[in-house]
């Protein structure tokens, strides 16, 4: 996309250096940035951490007991189910 097309969409800068009035105008009165770490995010992280360790431990144990091909097919089926869920939701 050319500089003129970007500028027409409000994405480019009118100054050759790439910085200038358009950047100051869009960012000077903009909203304050949101916080990245929020209480719900911390709660989700803390509650999911034991599940992460449990899943790792189960995968390690199943890998030792199942034949390699069966383990690989099981993992592919889980990944496919997750992908379909994301695509269909």
C-alpha cells in the first residue's frame, strides 16, 4: 500500500519523517491505556496453574504407557477438537 493510500485511511503521517502533527493529534487526547494485569486475569491464572501441572503430569505418564502412535493420535484428536471448537464458536 502506498503512503498516499495509508494517509487517506488515516494511517499515514503527512510528514516525510514519519512523525509529526498526525501522531500528536491522535495520541494527545486519546484514552489512557488499560492495565494489562487485572484482578480477574490474576484469578484465572492462579486457578489454571494447578491444571497446567496436572495436565503435564498426566501427559508424561500417558506417554510412558501408551504406544507412540496412539499417544500422537490422541494429541492430534485433542488439537482437532480444540480447533473445531474455535472455528465454530
